[in-house]
């Protein structure tokens, strides 16, 4: 009898593994799509140069998502917090480091110096409860990274 129960449990455990979602199915709808961490030219700190440094968030889902209180952070802890903002289905929003006027597809961090390290860094995306939803890391080569 013990052998029969053990076999049944093993069979059920195997079925659970077969029925678990694939990585693509388990991926969150809201993700970091691309980070442009090394703005062109010298790092002068001008607003136009700061705004050439950005992180892009994508909604891969089929419904709009409210991003109020979602956060983008770097390794140092610099944090951008979304205000009331809805990201449409299959749309992206670009969060620029510098100052500007927020629109449906461009948001502005309002910083006066750079966030993303050209020598390597990590962008983290967290939901309002602080759960890590996605992250993207890069090294010292290149200017941007698709995540």
C-alpha cells in the first residue's frame, strides 16, 4: 500500500510540473524594455543631455495598467515614483532623467544630474507594495540595453 501511495504522489507531482506556466506565460505584463544609460557626447549635465538618458517601460498586456506609485530605482537608490499614470496596452513610456513636461509617452524624473552609471548599473521596477517586478543590468560597454 505504501508503494502505491508513493507512486500516486509522484505521479501527481509530475503532473503539477507539466501544468506549470512557461517562463513566457509567467512574465509580468509591465516590464523594463530598454535603458539608454550613456547619453551621447560629454556628460555636461545640460537638461537636453540628461533627457537623452532614460528608461523605457512596456505594457505587454492586453489591458491598460495604472502605474500610480510604481517605482524605478538604480543600485544607488535613486528613485522615480510614478504619479497617477495609466500605461495603455502594448504601449511604452519613456522616463527621462532631466526636466520636462509629462505626456502619455514621456515622463520626466526632474533630476539635475545623471542616474544611470555608464560603467554598469541595474534598473529595478517595483510595484506599489514594493515587490520586484523586473530588473535590467548592464556592464561598461555600449550606450543602451534592451532588457
